[in-house]
C-alpha cells in the first residue's frame, strides 16, 4: 500500500532534496538493477539448458522488477518535489509587466505638414539646397 507523506522544508533546501533523490535513483540503477541484470545474463549464458539456473534467473528477474517499481516510486517523488518547487518559484516571481504597444504616429499632424509643404514648394527647394551644401 502506498501513502503520501507531506513534509515542510525550506524553499532553499528543495534543490538539495531533488539532488539527493536523483542520486538515490542513480545509485539504485547502477547497483541494484544493472549488476543484477548483468549477473542474470551471465548465469543464463553460463548454464544454458539447466532448469535450476533458469529458475534462479526467474527469481532474480522478479527482484529486479520490484527494484524498478521502487525506482518508479522515487521518480514520482522527484517529480512531486520539482512541481512543488516550480509552484513556489512561480509565487515568488513578480508578475510580468504588461507591454504597451507603441502609440501610432499622429497621422493628422503628418497630413497637415505635407499639405503645408505642398502649398509652399519653394520652402522645400530651399531646404534641399541648404542640405546639399
């Protein structure tokens, strides 16, 4: 039977808890699963056709399967740690500031300026000549 146990820890300690749980998973994969499977493969290869060896391998394989189930539970714990950490960080982060789009240019003012220049083309010519000098 599985139960959920909740505990309170400081936000700053959560990364350490995550690393500890991940290390536990890695160690179990390396020590329990990998070595057991390697041993089982060696036994099958060494004792081909022997009923007692196959029975022993079936038993070893069941132990590995149970170890893997424990690892799955550890992954679930690790996922819960990270989800809780994500929720806390989201609460601590300031809300994003709304981005205001730039104001459109004053088109009416531009239209008036162009109309003024069209009424006095000589001013535009003088401005152009001064810019070339």
